[in-house]
C-alpha cells in the first residue's frame, strides 16, 4: 500500500505489527535487559571487550566479563534522550543543592546562613510578540486583542515580523555569555565599593559564588536564572565578612544590571548597544526548614529552587523549537520543521556571515570585466571569481591596522551556533567554589558501584588489579521499534519516580 494512501488506522496497525515482530524475535529478552540497564536510553553506546578483577599477589582472576555491554549516551537534552537527561537533572540537583544547603559532598552546612539570592535576568525586546499575561492572577489580553491559551503556538511569535529586529536578536544572543561575564565583573566592583575597598582587593576579603542556568523563552531568546552567594575569600567554608549582607548584594546587582552594556560588531554600517532587559527579579532564598515564607512570588526554599534550576538545565532548546544538531548547509535550514519566527532567527544567524558582493569588482552590484581575486569556489563568466568576498576578508581590508586580529563578527561563529539560535554559552555553569563539579558527582557514583562489587568479592583496592579493555561497536538502537520501546521504558521509569516522590512528600 502506498504511504500516501495509508489511513491512520492502517499506520497504527503497521506500527503495532512492527512492535509484535520485534517482541517475538530472537534475543528480545536480552535486548530488553540491556535497555533496562541504561534506563531506557534512546541512543545507547554498544561496546565490545572484556573486564576483569585480578588478585595482585596470586594473579587469580576473581571476577570477569567479556562480550558486549551497552552504556547510556549521557546526552543532557530531554528532546534527545529522556533517560540520560533525567540522570543529568539529578546530578544538577545535587550540585545546586550542595551549594545551597551544604552538609554534603564536602560543602559545610554554614552556607545556608550566608547571603543568598535567586536572580533572573531577561533579554530586551526586539519587537512586540504575542504573549499571555496574568500579572495579578487574572489574564489580560495580548496586544493583538486576543486572550491566548497557554499552549497557543502563536505565543512568542512577533506581531509584525517585518519590523522585528532579527539582527539585534541574533547579536544579543551571541553576546549573552559576554554580558553575563561583564555583569559579574561590575557586580564585584560595586560590592567592593560598598565595602570601601579597591576592586583589586575584593578577592582578599570576599568571594562571589554562583551557579546559573540559561533557559530559552518561547520567543527564541534565552534568559538567565542564577543562585548568588557571598563567601569569604577561601570559598564556601570561609565566613562571609560582616559587611556582606543580602541588602548590599541586592543593591550591587541593581547597579551592575543598569550599567552592563556591550557594543556589537558593525553590521552594514550599524552597531547595537547590547544590554539585559529592564525586567529583573531578585528574590531571597530561605532554608527549607525555615517555615512557609511567603512573598508576592510564593514560597522560595532550597529544595524547590534546586529542583527548578536543575529542570531547566535539561531543556536545551525545547521551548524554542530550535534543533539539537548543528546546521551544515542552507538545505538543512530549508528542511527544518519550525515556526517561521525561529526559521528567520536561524536564517539571520546564517546570513550575517555570508559572503557579500566584492566592492572592487562589483561596486554597483553587477559584473565588470576585471576581477579582484576574492575567494570563491564558484566562478562567473565575467570576473572569474564569483564576485563575492567573505566578510572577514572585507573587514581586514577596511581595518588594515588590525590585520593580526580576527573579524569581531566572524569570531562569533554564528553559523556554528545557528542551531542554538546563536547562543554560544553553557546551559549550566558555576564558579569553582560554589559547589562540587559534575565530575565529582559522577566519580562518586562510579566509586559506589566499584566498592559494591569489591564488597561482594570480599577484597579491597589494595589487593586487586582492575583490567578494562573496551572498543566502540555502534551507537543507537538497530530499529525504530527498539528506540520507541526504550523511550517508553524511560517514560515509565520517570512516572514511577514521580509517583514514589509524591507518596514520600505526603508521608
């Protein structure tokens, strides 16, 4: 039957038949066991080799395994792998929670008594978009005059795409990480001023520790959520100076926010002044056992905040409808199944560094007989070089005094990050002394399994040698049915955890 003539009922029957054939196939139970060990990873890594624990003195092999093993892909994006994103979110929760409450993973419990704030910095407006506002609990109409449902696909889309500043949007997105870096620099400067210290001496008296996460809004631009904490100069275990209070930190944040500005590279003779949006949210963090502290935004506790930030660390571009893999060609953009708004963001990022007509051989926009040697693989019949030149080459022609410096626009690598709507930063980052690194959390998990195995054998690390020899065989499941079954397994495990957590909270 032709796919174009297939009804929905026929398609469901075909899919069900595929699942049934896979379940009846030889080796299904073994596959199911392997899929369960990865938690339902949808892109598992298959390895071949052997592993053994050998007694160092006698050379006796105490335990061994050879053949094939399957391990999780480790991708943090929920849109790519539900199982691995859940594991990443759990690690992120413990990382954030350790920096909020301490008393775990080497972080002292005294961090809960230090000045701590939850900060949200937004992007500016690049043009009015459809939205759903409820400032006092009651929805008010959008600028278009309608009331939008929360799932309305128009939310975040420009009211007038023709007047929306897509170039400014892309340039701001590409500089978001630099804006955050400058913001923290100014923040330390204003904290030093509040303490009556020169900025160069701030690190000798106090330390600003933070963990931040970037979240995509539906209009395709990110905003930052951050946990800020003031420590002594040696980090989490060092007492905070007496002058460093939540009020001092709040005032310094407002000053830094108001003065953080960057100038974009020049595009077609114009530059943009890049800054954070006017909306800023600063909220104090309360210990989980300090009672129900209410403000206009609701209860803010350590646990709730860690869960909130960890959740967004796995979202990636889910809300933005961007893609999880890099864009290589214009054909990739043409094939994207996204809204027109997000397509135009990606297209703008792609075109900003596209070759331009060479001003030497095409001063009026048409071919002339003599060429200028501009770099182009495709040649035209008149000037034999295609008549185009890269913006980087053109920039160096216009700025010969900076021949040893890269083109500022080219340095943004907009095409490399077009799939992320030009955002080049990390989705979750932290300062060194805020908490433990992800590496330590993962090493702790591996060490726990290692010690569990040694305890079963009745040996210690001092008396054994571990031999590992594995090589890559393949990545991903062999059939679409296996991938769908693994995804269902991951969703079932997620629902089981949610149910267990809800019961524990009631108890």
